[in-house]
């Protein structure tokens, strides 16, 4: 915990472990309210645009899983933090010419939304590493500007991805359209959950529902999220909107 005693230190409202502790408390409260086990949902700290030193700080506060959206930025931070046992999650849109470093240097990819990307990740995953954990991103509210496969296309893509040898298909990821009313937030997450349960009923061994961010993590946890991806509530507002 930094105490702000130095007059020259920049003001960081979320410095040290404060933001992380607040989000952990929110997550614990939501899990308790849902009647779920305290460890039933994992926190991925979304650190896009956040300098490496602040990830190091969060690591010192006990955080191990970090989510990044931009390949070049992520690789630079991985180099700067190579002494730390971080679990790296890729959560952003992925172009096929950028799959190799992601296959080589991440543990998870949450944003698979077409077979070609999945095939490349599988082919490029080094034999010495465990299979790459992946989620299929679902465009649950069919927003034209958002990545993700349409809900009715999830099943075919999931069946195909599940057959790729160097990937472990773990579940679904979604970012619903922004909504402030908790009931609206929950309704969208409930639709993602229903898709997930349907795939499981068809025999896919899925265990991960990646949903919930700074503004809606409680709603996501109440609807069964097993992994929440939280950025600004931990690290403070990002410099550019949409980033
Ligand atoms: C940026 C981002 C987040 C985190 O968003 P916050 O609102 O800052 O918590 C989560 N998931 C994805 C895919 C993101 O791009």
C-alpha cells in the first residue's frame, strides 16, 4: 500500500493493491449472494494500456492472471515481466497474421470467433507447451461493431474447434451490449449461459464462462460466470475510450 507521502509522486487513485482488493471484495460478495463457492470464479486483471510496472505491482498483491488485447503491447510487457510467473490471457480481436506469438506466449485465448484462427493457433502451439486454452467469443447481442460468432453459429464452430489437437476448448466468452440495469445485464448473461449449457449437454467438456467486466461483474457471477475480466475497476480509467 503506497501512502502518498512523496509530493513528487504522480497521483494514482488506484495505486498499489487498492483497486485489486476492491474488485476481489466485489467478486466475493457476488459469489456469496449467488450461493456459489468463494473460488467458483477466477479474476483476470485486464491490463491493456497499463504499463508493465503496474502489472508487477498487482502481481505483488497476489494477482497471477492478466488479460491483454493488443499483441505488440502484450509481447513488450511479457518481455519486461519475464521473471514473474504470470498466466497470460489474450482477450482482444486476433488477426491471422498475429496468431503465432499468441500461440507461443499465452496460456489462454478468449476471443476465437472463426475456425481459421483456431486452426492456426493449434498448428502454431509449441509441442513443449500444454494445449492452448481457448474460449469461443459469442456476439450475444448481435452488435454489428462487435467481434464474436453469432449465437446460432456457436455450435458448429465449437464442434470443429474441439477437434483441434493443440487446443483445449474451455468454454464461451461474451461482451453483452452495455446496459446499466442489473436485470438487463443478467438477461444477456443468461443467454450466454444457456448456449454454454446446451454445448455441455451435447457432450463438450466445457468448464469456463468468461463474462463480466468492471460494470457488470456481479450480474455475470449471478448468472454463472467462472471467469471475470476486469480492467478499469482495478487499474483506473484507460486513456482512450474503447481501449
Ligand atoms: C477491456 C476489456 C475488458 C475490461 O473492461 P473494463 O470495463 O475495463 O473492466 C474485458 N474484456 C475485454 C474483452 C476487454 O477488451
